[in-house]
């Protein structure tokens, strides 16, 4: 069983909707309320945008995550959800968007910076004038010199389940290890990630976008090497 197949059943118990994302995006003064969520997971953020009146499209590669997402939107049909690879985005979405999201550390799931650049340049092409690409990855600058790095353990509110998470780091590759404990029994899984430095990501974005701003979190706080996240707001 792959990582997200195992996690899809529990994902929404650990990762709750985050309104700060919506509030931050509202401050962008977007010209139109169309959003594309790349690597949308179980759709938690996509659904928040739909509830805010956005026209929402979403792309997700993992069939189990897509299935969970579909289960959540079966009673309304105005989210366009596609199962596919973010490297093929233009194939699925010929229209333009006011906002494109690639958050929740999705970009490091790609194999190389060449692939990362493809997603960024495709997004640039798919944005309408003054549209915004919002990227969020883990701030690997903070942890790249460590051998292992543990994230806070997550627990579900109403059930005896927890999610222990740690990275093992080896030069340009990083392994994300997750242990889901369900009623005392462990489900252990791993996913290989690309270690993306802030300088590399910012440099790629600046090749395409006229304005690239950084934040350390979705509350809009300033990015520093100690921030847990690197968020980039790229304006076309
Ligand atoms: C950590 S989850 C984040 C999900 C969601 N964006 C969020 O913030 O909760 C990363 C997601 O990216 C998806 N993903 C990874 N590589 C992908 C690719 N090449 N194309 C589309 N989705 C991808 C994974 O299946 C997973 O659902």
C-alpha cells in the first residue's frame, strides 16, 4: 500500500480546514474568483474555496485521495475534480484561473527541479492577467543540515488515533516517514521527497513572475530561515 493510499482514510482527521488560507487569498484582491488546486489531496481547501463562492477546479494523482474527495462533494457538482498528474495540468484544464494553489508540500513530491519548473511555468500560462500562484512547501532550509527532523505528532479529536511524522535527510533527497497509530496498532509508511531550497524555488518563480513575495505561514507572517513553511505568492 502506498503512502497516500494508507493515509487517505485518516487524512481529514489530522488535517482540518485552515481558514487562514482563504483570508490570505482574500487579501490578494483577485480579479476573478476561479481557483485551481494542484495536488488537492482530499479536497479540504478546495471545498473551503467553493464555500467562499469560488469556481473550483482540482487535480490530484492518488486514486484513494480522489475517492475520499469525491465522497465529500457527491452532493454538489460544481467542483471540477480530475485524477491526474500536475505535470500534465494544461492537458486537463484549458481555461485560465485567477488563482492557482499548490500547497501542503505537494511540489517536493516531484522528481526534479526541472519538473518543479514545469509546474510553475504551466501555472504562469494558465493564470489570467494579474493572477496569483500560491505555493507552500516545508521550509527545508531549516532542516537540511539535520539527519532526522521530527514534526509535532497529530492526534484526532474524537478517536484513539495519532500520526507521528519525521523526516530523514540525505543530501538532495528527503524521506517523509509517517506512523499512524490506530487503537494501539501502527501503520508505517514512507514517501520520498525532493529537497527544495528556498533560493532555488524563488529563482525559478522569478524567471516567470513579475512579483514574488515570501511568507512564513498562512497568517502572512514574514518568512525567515526558522519558519516552518515557505510560502510564495507569485503575481503574473
Ligand atoms: C501532503 S498532501 C497535500 C494535500 C493538500 N494540498 C493539502 O494541503 O492538504 C500532497 C498531495 O499531493 C499529491 N501529489 C503528489 N504528487 C502529485 C502529482 N505529481 N500530481 C498530482 N498530485 C500529486 C499527493 O497524492 C497528495 O495528495
